[in-house]
């Protein structure tokens, strides 16, 4: 039976630490501030944005949500970002995805000052990660690495397989695992013999978006299985891993809910605190 890597417990511990750090910063006259920009009224995005606001409040970070019309032009959204870049109360800026199709997401994300890019999606931060330089690390990959290290999973020299090649999860987590001396394979929708790749993995990260996709026969005995997926099935949230069966084979496993998602929010708080420290005069 696998050891459960509980994002809920780890995030609660981090929250306590972060409350202290915010208190110390406030004593120095710095109140960390996060701006979340939401374009349109996508219900799932509204929930994510609300949760981010609640997390800020719980540790004492100042937060501001900008709810913008879904028809906003590229130029107007750029102007909003420029204002936030210049706002000394704001240390972190997050643009909630997905953006409506008429907007150029790459251009918008790269308009944020790299120092305020708490999502780590700016081309400068992505490029620094790629070249092993200190950078703002995207929250979900950063949370995954925290879970692995905090959970006592050995990384150096291990076989890591990442299923999914998105810019926000698959690629950055593969790079972070590589930087920890794992031997990394990235699998995706066109990968042949997916099961054989997965079977070799000491660390298996599933970031696909398909409920219960990773089954017990794809998992090596004792592997660390990290489930990034958030899928809604019959009103319930489930991951990409068939948790009930995989937990009997894996050495470590993350639940959904209560796993990677919790750490993602904790790492957003972490990145905002770090940005506030770095931007402090
Ligand atoms: P995405 O849709 O951008 O990428 C999915 C990836 O899965 C693609 O690279 C694709 O090649 C791969 N894939 C699809 N079908 C496949 C198949 N049959 N075999 C192998 N690979 C296949 O998704 P994303 O943004 O990376 O998110 C992935 C999942 O993680 C989603 O469920 C998303 O909701 C969730 N997510 C969770 C968090 C969190 O905080 N827990 C954060 C971000 C994303």
C-alpha cells in the first residue's frame, strides 16, 4: 500500500510558515500583494480565482481581482497589465487561463514584468528554467517537486516519466526533474508504447486531463505516482490515475482532490512572497 503524499497536510504546514513570513514582512512595512486578472465568466475559472483570493486572505496577502469583459481587446488588456506592473502595492500578477480565443496569450503573459510573474509563464522565466538559472517556477511543477522532496522520494539517477507536454505542467516539470538528475522521458498523445514507458518509471507524473487514464498495469512496483489531473465526472473531481488500484502497486501516490492542486495554491503564495521580498526597495 502506497504512502500517501497529502497535498492537504503539506499545504496546511506551509500556510502556518507563510503566515509567519507575511507577519515579518509587514513589520518591515511590506504587505505582499497579488493581482488576479480574470477575463470573461468561465465558471471553473471563477472558482479558481475565488480560491486564490481566499488563500491570500488566510495568510495576510493583499489581493485584488480584476474581472474584465470577455470581449476586451488585446491593447486594453495590455494597458491593464502595464498599470499593474507599475503598481507598487502589487508584487505578483496572474492572468487566469484560459483566455478568450481572440487574445494572444503569449504576448499577454510576456507583458508582465518577469519579477511579478508569479505563474512563471513569462518567456524569461521559462528560458531561465531551461538553462538551469534561478527563476520563478510555475506553481504546479514547483508543487510537484515540493511533494516529491517533502515526501522523501529519491530523485537522483531515477527514471522519471511525465505524461503530458503542456507549457504549464508537462514541460516545466520534466525540466525540474532533469535538474534533479532524473533520467526523463516525456510522453504525449502521439507516444507509441506508452505503457512500456510508464512501466519503467520510478517517478510517474500524469498531466493528461483524462479520468483514470493511468491504470495499475502501467505502474512499476514501488513507483512514486503524481496525479496532476483535475477531471469532473458525475459531479465529482477525479484525477488522471486510477487511484483505487494504483495505490496497491505504487510506493507513493497523490490523491485527487487533496493532492497536487493544494500545493499549486501554496506555491502561488510562495511565489508572491518571494516576489514581494525581491521587489522590496
Ligand atoms: P493540456 O491539455 O495542455 O495537456 C494534456 C497533455 O496530455 C498533452 O500534452 C497531450 O499530449 C497529453 N495527452 C492527451 N491524451 C493523451 C494520451 N492518450 N496519451 C498520452 N498523452 C496524452 O493539459 P494541462 O494544462 O497540462 O493539464 C493536464 C491536467 O492537469 C488537466 O486535467 C488539468 O485540469 C490538470 N491541471 C491541474 C493543476 C493542479 O493544480 N492540480 C494545474 C494545471 C493543470
